[in-house]
């Protein structure tokens, strides 16, 4: 009860602050608002008129190119989940109704993070990590604004939950869950490569470390194949959504005329984006800077743990999206991978809490030691997520 009180009160305080002092209508909201109005029965002309009015109220200009691309920009055409879920709320409150689904998704995300981290590492690491997440105004703004970020972050967290469930119990239900959630992620925002890269990294590093059994193969296969299939399907369903356009944009961002030249210029562009984003974060969002710093420390200290491998893979996926776009966005593209930052930080905090367990004790969800030893349970497993009460003995 006390855990819930701390988390809920922090959420109310931080979310209320964002709603009170920051505009939740962002430039990208125009596309989602137009689609939600259209899905709800409004004509495209009527939707365009309402979007223009709302942009003027928010102080955003409306260039002619925006009107031309409002229903035909291939990058956002596949993002139908948020507008579809928002239809009933937009019917009641107009475009402002778009705030409801992100708010509910953000609350659900915080609830899922608290639950999964508490089950894996205990209440103190879970509360400390989740409160730190909520103290970042950028994370709360991206999650609470009329954007897709909170839904994308929620799908990413649930995909990891399903992967842990598969490792714990096996079977097809969690695999089906990963596939469904990856589809939802792909049609919410093009971000499904992030969990796919995370699982692939965990699988490949486990092979290099010769961990047996390697519980990441099936999750990596399920999420990666589904992610690629969704991309191909979107190419067919939305003719203006083209991977070639993304390649052209990538070349333009690196100021090169070929794909090879763009790949060669990618490291320099990535370094520029990283430097800019870290500078911006250090200036305006200390909580987010601490979250990133602790996650980095955790990766270095616990380099053999799957949590570190997951975060490294997620960072690779985030970098691909960010470099392809070519614009510093201060953690916005990292929102779908927020769960991997949270798990790394919770691991670090848990291992600094001597009450959590003996130094070096491994509580992996897959039923094996990541150092390669066999894991023999001495108490009955009560749930498919590991808890601090699940005492285990490691046998080399």
C-alpha cells in the first residue's frame, strides 16, 4: 500500500506539473488529430480546418506543405493506433481529446514498470527507479503530450514482460503476446526495431559468453521477424511509406550522395546528436541525466548481465532511428526503450541494497545462472516473474 501511495502521489505531482505548465499540443499532434477526426467520420476538409484552428491557438504556424501532407505523409500514415483509440474522446472534446489515451498509457506504463521491477528486484529498487523516471520532466512531457511516445514505451515494457514470461514458463502464449505487441508498436510508431535489437543483442552476447541455456533466441526471433514483416506490410498498405525515402533522408542528413557515403558519415552525425542531447539534458533535466548515468554505470559494472546487453541493443536501435532522422531530440526517440534503461538502473540500485540479497547472487528469470551455472530452486516458484523471496542456490 505504501509503495502504491509513493508512486501514485509522485505521478500526480509530476503529471499535473506538465499539464499545467507545458503545452500538450505538439507539431506532430496535427497528424494524429487529423486522422482521429477522419476516423470518427469527419471529412478531410473539416479535419484540416480544425487542425489549422488548433495550431493557431497553440501558436504554431501552418505552412502550405503541412496541409498537403496532412493525410499523405508516408512517415506518419502507418501510425494509426493512437488516432484509432482516440476517436471517442476526439468526438467529445475535439482535438484536445487526444490527451486522454497518452495519459492513460503513461499511467499504465508507470504501473507496469513498478510491478515488473518490484517482482524482479524488490520494492525499494522499483520505487527508486520509477520515481526517478517520473522526476524527468522530458519523460513525463513526452508521455503526457498528444503524441505516440507513451503508447510506444508501454508496448516496449510489455514486450519485455512477455519475454521474461517465456523464459520462465515457455509455451506459445508469451510468444503470441510478443508478436501482437510488436505489431501494435509498429502501427503506433516506427519503433519496433528497438526491442528487436535489444533481444538480438542479449541473444548474441549470451552465445559469446556461452550461457546455457540461452533464453533470448525465441524472443529475438519472434520480435525481429514480426518487426520486419510489419515494415514490409506498411510498404504495401501505404504507398507513400517507403524505405527508399528513409535512405534519401539519411543521405541528406549526412550531406552525402550515396548510401555508402551516408554510412561513412553516420558516426560523425551520431556524435553530434549525442553531444547536443547530453548538453541539453544536463542543462534542463537533471533527473534524466541521472537516469542515463546510472544506466551507463550499470552496463559497465554488470557487463555479463542480460539487462546490460538488452540496453546496449536498445541503444543501437535508438541510434539507427535518430541518425536516420538526423535531428537531436533529447531522449524522445529513446522513449520506446525506456524499460531497458529502467531495468538497468533497478539492477544497480538492487545490488547496492544489501538487504536484497547476497553479493553476486543471481536472480535471472530464465531459470539459469548467466555465469553458466545450473540454478536449483529451493522454494516453490510462486509466479513467472522472479521475486526476492525466491531463494536459489547456484551450482557451478
